[in-house]
């Protein structure tokens, strides 16, 4: 997840989740000091 402004600086948190909704919840739990993320995109996955 990324927070912030591309031109002013970004904060990043790597989130492993099974879907977008879970990623948003996990990201918020990891960084409660930042605004709640509103959008997430799947950028990769692993197969087992």
C-alpha cells in the first residue's frame, strides 16, 4: 500500500492478502497513524 503524494513523498507498507478488502484492512491495522486506504490493486500473487 502507498500513502501520500508522489511529488511530496510516499509511505509504503507491503501487505500480503488474499483479496483487496483484506489488504485494505491489514494496511490500516499496520499504519493506523495514516489515513485509511481507500483503494488497492493486486500487483502479484503466488501459487502454492
